[in-house]
C-alpha cells in the first residue's frame, strides 16, 4: 500500500496526522476543570471566548492544509496558494497565542514540509525562521521564560522544523529527478523508434537500389541479347528464344514493381515515433490524435516533429500548470499540421522562452511555421505547420515570394 503513495501524499497524510494529534491537547483542556476555574469577579465569557478562538484557528489550519496539499507537486503554485500559506502560518501562530502554549511551533513543523514545494529555497528558510521567532513572546509571557531562553526555545523548535524542511527538500529533488528521468526515458524511446524507422527505411532503400542497379541492369542486358538471338535463330530454337525473352521481360517488370513497392513503403510512421512521448506523464492527461496512416519520408523532419512534441508536453507540465493536453497531428496537402491545446493558465502577452524559440527556429529552418494563441485562464494553443519534404517547402517559399 505504501508503495503506491507518492512523496506528496505521504507528506500530506503525515501533516494531517500531526495536526489531528494536536487536537488531543484541546481535548485535555476540555477535560481539565481547573482550566475553567474563574478568579473572583472574573466573567466566564473571556475564558470560553479564548477557547473558541483557539478551536477556530486550529480547525482553520486543518482545512487550509487539506486544501493546499490536495495537488501538491502536480502544478505550479500561484498567488492564491501563497495567500493560503500565509493564512496557514497565521493559524499556527494564533494557536500558540490563544492557547498560551508552544503548539504553534509544532504546527510549524507541518508547514516546514510544504515550504520547499511552494517557495524558493531562500524565501522558505526566511519564512521558517520568522514564523518560529514570532512565537517567542508566548514563551516569555504565558510560560514566564526569560527572553534569552525563550529565543533559544524557538530556535530549538526551528531545528526540528529544519529537519522536516530538509526532508521535504530532498523529496522534492527526488521527484524532480524522477520526472527528468521519465522525460529522458520517453525521449529516448521516441528517438529509438525514430532510429528504427530510419534504419528500416535506409535498408529498404539500399535493397531497392541494389535490385534496380544489379538485377535490373542484368535483366535488361539479357532481354536485349535474347531479342538479338531471336532475330538470328529460326525454327524451334527461335520459339524457345522468344519464350525466354518474354520471361526476361516479365521478370524485369516484377523487379521494377518490387523496387517501387520498397520505395513507396519506406516512410516513417509518425504515430510509432511520437506516441511514446505521451506515456506516463504525471499530473497531465494527454490525448494524442494522430491521423492513420501518417508517414513522412524525411527522418530529419520527423525528428523536428518529435522535438516539438516533447517541448509542448514539457511546457504544459512546467509552465502552463495544465491538467489536460490535446495534440492533433494530420496531413494537409503537402504539409504536416500539428495543433496542441492545453487548459493551463495562459497569458496575455506570452514571452517566448528557449523552448518556444527553439521550436520556431527548427520549423523555420525546414520551411515551417509556428503560431501561438493564448489569453489568461484560457490555456495555450499552438499551431505548427511543417512541409512534408524539401520540395514542398521550396514550393511554399515560391508561392509566398
């Protein structure tokens, strides 16, 4: 069962378990009559109000933690997630102030497991330090601890939180390394399939060339010699020579048909080369619709399409924060057309990074084109066009000129 749990799910359940155990302290207060003993002339309302405030911030912490960790590590964090993290921090500090205990420092250990996933490393360290030191006045006032000892007490709790922080950081790095390994493995499988298709094409081309150059040449020479022999012979010998001449011409026709079939079937199947890229991508549902059959004669252009597909998937996971990605690939006359649409955040004025610039440069180098359509909260839509051959690219350039 534990083998099926990811790092983020284990972190989430461990945090919820720690938060639930802190509720036992709440129960112990409700079962302790001395907590509600009033001093002469004291109204009971402030005591109950203090408990209710503590219960409120404690329950709010649990709800916010449950919500903020529902898809931890599966998407990029945004401004709303950072706001929830601030609320979570405030609730942890509030638990200490309203209960006059150091329970908030324990909750900061739970928060420490989230910081590497949601904030840059330096910001997370500062966040952890400031949050733990914010509980120092509780140790001084409520527990009557000297200020220096209270600071040391906060730093002690911060040491525990730092251990959780580093553990979460290691888990994050392992997750990123595993994702990079998956991406490289998918790219390797796609490249291997592309190389296998290219090797198959090269071998068929070599065989067709050998059949055409060797057998075709010799059969042509044989047919010419038999035709001359038919003119020089007579009687029954001439009949056998003519039959041999007919068979030689039939055999030459069969060889030419075989060569033509080898050349016609020597094309790369784009579906075989591209589908491995969409397998086992975490946190992204990819629907790849490839026209069947869809073949390409040029291995270099097939490699361009493979690189573009890989970059589209990477951008949808890392930058767009998408959950779904749909890729359609089809042939339109002499061009291969690819449409990719995700449901990510989108942008008003998208800035082309290295990935998009690399895609555009590859496509333009082979006579292709890239268009981007996006707007905030409407995802990204990429429209790629690549001529299927150098001749088609030259024709397109001629029409454009």
